[in-house]
C-alpha cells in the first residue's frame, strides 16, 4: 500500500468511528431520557474493589455531584 491509498482509507475509518460515536451519544441521551420518564434507576457495588456505579438520576436524587467518582 502506498501513502496515496492509506490516507483515504484512514480518513474513511476515522469518519466511520465518528459516526459510531455520534450514534452512541444519541442512544445514551435517549436512554437517560427514558430512565427519567420511567423513573428507572440503577446502583451497582463491586464489593471486591469497592467501586460503585449509579445512574445520574439516582445520584441527583441523593445529591451526588457530577464530580463524584461513579465507576
């Protein structure tokens, strides 16, 4: 492969990745909105490591700020 063929291929791969990232962001926004409407929350605690993860809505309910390490 030459540089002339690699550059367009790399640009295509990067464009595909950007499209996937944008789709994931949109899906996450829809999920958060659905959780808000349905009032669905989650909380996970890994007892072995002490790491916690929770939905933003649940964090908001308990006053946990966005700067709190969730996972």
